[in-house]
C-alpha cells in the first residue's frame, strides 16, 4: 500500500504505519477499512452484522461519524447487533433507529440471561432521575424497592429544581429574558 510515493506496509523499511500511528489510530483505520469493505458488498441486505464496542477510544468527531455509518448500515442489512458498554452511544443509536430493541446481559446464579433494558431510564441524570424515583415511590410505596434514604435524598433537589424553573419562567414572562445569579 502506498500513500503518495511512500510504501506504508507494516513490513516496509521506509515509513510504516506500525511506527507512525497510535494504537487508537490503527484501530480506527482498520475499522474504516472494514466499513469500506461492507459498503462494497452487494449482498448486504442478506447479511447479519455484529459490532462489538466499535467506538472504544474514538474522539467525538469519529464517534459521530461512526454512529452515522452504523445507522445507515443497520437500515440496510438483514440483522444488526451492536454491543457496547457506552450507554450514551446506545441511546444515540436508538434515537436514530426507533425500532431498535435494547437488551442487557445479566449474570444469574448459574449462567447469564438476556433481558429487555430501558435505556431511556438508565441514562436519566440529575433531577429527572430523582423525579422518576419519587414517582415510583408515590405510585408503589414500599413495593417500589427504593430505600427510604434514597427517597428522602431526592425530595430537596426536586423541590429546588421546580422552584428554580418556576422563577425562570416567571422572570421570562415578566421581562422577556432571565438572568439567574448564583452565590
């Protein structure tokens, strides 16, 4: 393989990718070649494709490009399986392909089990997570499996969040804009 007039094969005595690229860059390049080979296949709609953590060690730009390419690929192949530890990436993928079924592998006493997984709930943060916990406790009481200490811990941040949002709303309605000052 040559880039310009330079031989870049790994066994080359001149310039070599083995010595000029980081491990992450090598993985990214190999992944790019794999995706290019998939693009050349004429029977892609008959194929099942499995990706195992394709975004490990990618920066945000490459991550976004990978998400777009995998989304396009998932729409054309027969079956698409994406394995990842990155919940945000899985959520982003599900957002782009709504009919995605998200599953989780859990260990049982003697083996493993694959169960449905609520990625939306799992990726809630801050006040939204607290609101969900309080709602479940209000709906189910002690059957919610939440510890009383966790329920109590959520009350103040949720109340403060609602008050803050209402103050911003009122200021916006009165003046047309809001400035929030913090201590």
